């Protein structure tokens, strides 16, 4: 992909400066006229804990930032990303109330406008950044612990993050943003709103192109490049509303590597990937530009909302998601695959070899094994491989929800159906000349495996929300029917199927209004996560012994909605059972990747986790121009029982690894007459990095600060441009060195101080 524009940000600033002379003196028309209802971080008046992002959280990140970053300031949620702008999905992790999303585990649901994202794990998953630009994101609704009963996700064991796309503007407008930042970062964003068409339709189309290098190292230290497009339309009819949305995302991301605690102490700004080519495959297997994620995602939905009567509505939303992608690694050898004594290009038994003779034949010993370090290399040539894991997926389905208001009852019923067809194929390509570069032969010399997974999902739910004066009572039940089929193209005897159906999952909620401003609430829900399709790789016997993960969640708290202050305090208890853990992620004794591992690891149910905690969120509108946002969370997650075998050793009441107990956030913001500024600070307490065999490796706590300033100017009537905007953002203001996220014994380095500036024009 080539950048749409290499224009320097100075162009936008210069244009803005010219236009500033034409700013009208009267109070300008602002976006408030077309904005949706103001969103409170405290969330909605429902029986479970929830919160939402606001403008301050979005403005404290640059437009280059991953849309996931917006959620990091909400209570109970921790987003950790290895890249300064979140442009490496491989190292993105999320924690919430002891539940996680990592490169393997996915215990939290992610939805886009209420529709499922198709999983969040690295291999074949797609987090929200694949579907949304931050400029087109209205808000993010987070259900901590419990999702809305209509939420469509197979991963919502510990709650759901729903990313809500912005609606089209009522007036015609074209917006151009140019962003420039550290690490050669740049982004061009263009959006055109059509305004009102045929008196009933509004629409927009946007296109963005972005690029940045990895934040550590110099030279060939890796990069990320992304082309993203979105289109959305809303049509208002007399008895219906039709919303259509399409997103397309094409990305190349060079990855970061995880480090040990010893490596962090030795150098907290280097992940041990290299930034120059040596010609030695043993060293160059860590060349940053060869650790890559390539993904292409297209997502389309059409939502029909039908107003059947004054007290009855029905919405039906068919959707389609197509993904293709690749993950790259650089093994320092080639593979000789054989079957019945003959070399084969698919499957077979394998032998690694590092050298070939003058005729191109592998150099093997008397037992047919590759010789890694021959005593005499005269006439021999060193070889290496470029390993590709290909991910292809097609999902299609629909959601349907009926709402019927009947006296003091609000009845809701719904159905979600999806067919998910996924393939993963792994092939090996010969590096043409390892002494020069990692350029490879486009034709694979060996295909490691070829596997198909089909997941059929059917969910239905029923809920009754009853109002008795000031008391609201909600009763609900939902059930999932999930069937998974596995087809191994090489070994048909491994083909098998399973169902991962849930029990009938109950929910109960109470909300009591003490006054118009003050309410108390309590809720109970049974949550469930279907077995992942990757478990099918483990074989029929191990799959039969695996149980789907479940959780019981209790929320209770108080909310206050005042003239100048909104606040909530929530306590919770969670019992998480049948924790399904991937015991090994394909490494060998020296810590290098096990390139021949056919699986990422081995799955096993390892007891459970009990969590309890408290979350506080508050927004204080101190004056018309100054506000204070804050959140505080305390979580204690422990293993619920002893689990000890030849591969694991988890002790009851040990703290869960990788879960900080305390997080705090405070942000002061100013917005007046076009000028805006904000300063935020967050604190993450120390936590344990390893639990297997007892709590060990204390990860130091850290403090981060973000700063933003900006100005928005409106133009006088008749000017070439309607308005302009300039914003400047610095993240990690104090240049803290820290560990952010990761897995047991393998951690991510937090990004250094990062600055970015955006110039925007509307016309």
C-alpha cells in the first residue's frame, strides 16, 4: 500500500492560519446541533455495571491511535498494546475483572454496533480496530462483567465492549485531516457527508491511510501500514429506519516480541528483535521486519428497524464478514518432509536442515538428520525459510430483536444465528539468498497443514423488564447452541465434530430510584463462552474431556446523575469455572519460537477463578468550561482451587497472574470558545507476572500522563472553508519505562513518550 498523501502537516497548519483571518465574530454554529444525546461515563440506568467513553477520552489520543485505546480510562478495564499507536494486534491485551483477551485467550466479547466481531484472538480474530477509525467512533459502551442480554458474542464470559459507529451528519460536509507524529507516523483521513438526500437519507464515506515505524530501534526496525475505508447511510421512513454500513481494512503490521523480567531490567526499551540484516539466519530469525501480521477485513451489515405499533418495534440485521490474512516468521532452516522414504511437499515426517551442497541437496548425517554446524562448510550454502500462516474466514448471519411495551412490562425477545467458516493453512517458502535479505520464493516448497473449521451458532433470549413504581425488576434467560466441525485436509482420521451448547442462562436485575438523581441497583447473570474452534486441533480424545467456560456474576451499586456531577460505585463478585488455558505457546528450551509446532499450544481446564472488587466512576462539570473525569477500580482475582499435574501448578488463593489489583484515572479538561486542553494521569499498581507454581515475578507499578491541546475555529459565511481544527497530543508525557500486559513470564514493553499533531479542515 502506498500512502494517499505525503503532504506535511505544515500544509494543514498553514491553511488553518490563512483561514483564521476569516473567522466570524458571532457565536459559530457547532457540531452540537447534530450531535447525539450526551453520553455519561457512568453509563445507563440498568441493573448491571456499565460505562461509556466520552470526548475527553477520545481527545487524549491522537487520530493515529487504535480505537481500542479509548476504553483504557474506564473503570475496571485495562488495554495494553505493544505499539505506541496500537498498531500491532499480536501484542494487544485486554483485562477486565480477572478476564482477559490475549493473543490466545478471548474471554471478553467485542461487538461493532451490537454485531459480533468473530473473535478477538490473534489467529483469525478481528478486534475493533479492524472495523473502525477513531474519527468515526461515536462511543464505546462497556458492560463490566455482564453484557446486555441481546449482545451477540461467543466470548462474553466477563462482559462486552460495544463500539458504536457515528451516524452521518445532517448537513453536507467534507473533512480532511492530516496527522504527523513520532516514529515517522503519518495519517491522512478524508470523510464526505452527503447531507440530506431525498428528504429521508443521510450518508458518509471515509478513507484513511496511516503509517508508523515501531517505536524502538532505528533503521529497519519494522513498520505498520494501514488502508481503511468506511461508508454508512441512514434512511428514515414512515414506519421504519434502514441503516447500512460497510468497512474495509487492509493492514501490514510488524510485530513486537515479548520479553522476560530479566530482559526488561537489562534494557526496558528493546524487545530483542533486530533492526539490521546480518546474513546469519540464526540472528536474522529475529529481524523485526520479518515478524509480520497481514490482514484484510471487509464487514457489511444492513439493519432494518420496523415500528410495528406505538408499543412494538422489531429490528433485523443481516451481516457478512470476510477476512484473509497471513502471519510471517523466519525459521533459520529448511524442512525436509518425507513419506515412505520419498520427499513430499505436503505433510509427512520432517527433518530440519541448515545447509545444502553444490547440487542443492540437504546436508544430512548418517541417520538422515540435518547437520546444524558442519566441521567443514566448503562448497556448502546456508539456507533459511519464510513461514506463512494463512487465515481465511467467511462469516454470515443475522440478529433479530423484538421489543413490546405492555402496561408495566417491557418484553424483549431475540435471535442470533451465524455460520462461520474458517481455514488456516501453513506453508514454508525458501529464502532466496539469506546473506542478502529475507526475500522469498513465492512458490511454497512445503505445506505444513491445511485445516477447516465450521462453527454454527444459534442464540435466543427472552427478557421481561417490569416497573413497579420506583422499582424496576428484570428477568431474563438465554441459551446458545454451538456446533463445531473440523476437517484436516492431510489426516482425514482426525476429522471430528462437537457441540458446545450452553445451559439455560438466567439473569435477574433490580433498579430502585431513590429520587430522580439517585438510584441503587443489583444484578445477577450467568455467562458462558463456547469452546474455541482451535481446541479441535488437540484431537478427539482431548476435546471430549474439555468443558466450556462459565461464570456467575453479581453486581450491586449506586448511581447519581446530578446537574454538575455524575457518579457511580459498583461492587461485584464473580465465580469463573472451567478455566480453559493454553499451556504452551510453541517455544523451545532457548525461548525461540517452535516453528514446527502444529498447534499454538495445548488446552486444558485448570480449575477456576474467584474475583471480587469495586469500581468507581465520576464526572464533575465544575463550570461550563472545566470538567473533571475520574475512575478507580480495585480487583482481587484468585485461583479457586489447587491444580497440579505434569504441566501446571496453580495454587488455591494465589493471585491470578497478569491482573493488576488497582487502577486509577484522573483527567482535567477545558473547553471554551474553540479552545480545548486536557491533562490526564493514570496509575497501575504492581502485580504478579507468574502464578504457575506460586506467585512470582512482581511487575512494578507505573504512572502515565497524557496531554492534549487544540483549537477549533469557525469561518465566516462565504469563506472557502467552514471550519478548521488543530490538535496536539503527547502520550506518556514523563517518558515512563514500564511493562504493559503480556502473559505469564512473557511481557510487553510499554511505549516511550509519543507526540502527534493533527490539522483538520471542513468545507
